C-alpha cells in the first residue's frame, strides 16, 4: 500500500475514461473498526485510492487493500496537510482524471466532518458522488461510556455543537447560541472543544446552566485507550488540565452524565467479556 506525503503532487495510475471518476464519502465511525457499517467496510475493501483524515484509526485503514493508494489529508490544531479548499480541489482533479476514490472521514461525514462542503464542491464541479454514513463520535462515546444521549427522566433533546471557530487553525470559542445550549432537560455534546473548554464552561454558566450540572470528557471514544473523566460543568476545565486531556475528546453536559456511575462499569465489563 503506497502512502503519499505530498497530496498535491499525487500521480495516479493511468486513469480510466476521463470524466468517469466518482467520489464516495465514507464515515469511518468513532475509531473501533467493528463499528463500521457493512457498506463502509465493503467500500474500503474495494478501494483503489483513499483520501483519509487525521481521526481515522489505523485499525480502520487496515481494511484498505495492500495495493491501494492512501493519501493523508488530515488536519490537527495548528497544522493542516491541505486546506479544506485544497482537499476539494484534489478530489475534483482526481475524479476528473478518471479515478474512483474513497474520501474517508472520522465519525459521520455530515456531522462536523465538512462532508457537506465537500459534497457542494463535487456538485459544482459536476462530479458524481455518494455518501455512506458512519456512527457519529457522539453515538460511539455514549455507548462506550455508559452515558445515554437521551433518557425520559433526564433529556428530551440532544444538541450537537462545535467548540471552535470556522477559520482554519482557530482555537477561540465560537459565538454559539449560549442561551439555547444552557436550557434544562437536554444533553449537549460539544465536538472539538478541549482548547476552548474554560470559555465554554464560563459562558454556559453565565447563561443560566448550573455549575454543578454533571459533565464528562470522553477521550478517544471506542478505542482501547478510551478515557472517561466525569465531573461538573464548573470543574471540567480543571479536570481537563489535571488529566492532560487531548483531542479527540468529546464534551458531554447534562444530567444523563450522572448515569455513568450506574452504567459505565457494566459497559466495560460487557466489552471485556
């Protein structure tokens, strides 16, 4: 399997009929390869070219055939192998050259995966594509930590939000609808919010959410080294600092987090059985 370190200089095998390319946007799920959908696993096993993100686990990439080309186009805070525009341009160029490629993204492509932007770029360029959904990071984290996303006694709504700004490499908290996020009887899951956690915690409390609201940090959800750190909205920033929590981590806020004490141990025991 070849791995290309300079994606813009990527040279493919001789293409098929020019213009016959196709892109499949695939959700790789939260990390555990057993959580891939059957359709996603089949797409990977049949792939000849894969453009993959930083959050795609090595175990998932192992499903790609040995003779396929892999191109890393991932992003981490402060460093992007390609800009989002560059990724779209690369997909369009390869597809117009006749390649059929898999665009592999962590979680689900349409949940904070910029899959919608990439789909728009493909449509604008006249490239055919399809989307294979994946189990989202929030779903994986909930199942693996024993924290239900909804529960009739605790949460009648689920809100997913991003913890950073739109711009490339930004680490300041976004201008969210804080009042909406601070409503009672709901679960709030914040993606990409570790770097801005102090601001997130302060803003939610300033808009009426009690500081003692249960909250959790779920690091590397569904992977063997997953960590679940439980505290409160007020204590979460200090817990993140003390435990040196790193991305990828989800922040879960709401009284459902209190169920972790009851359900978390049972989930771990079942997984290890």
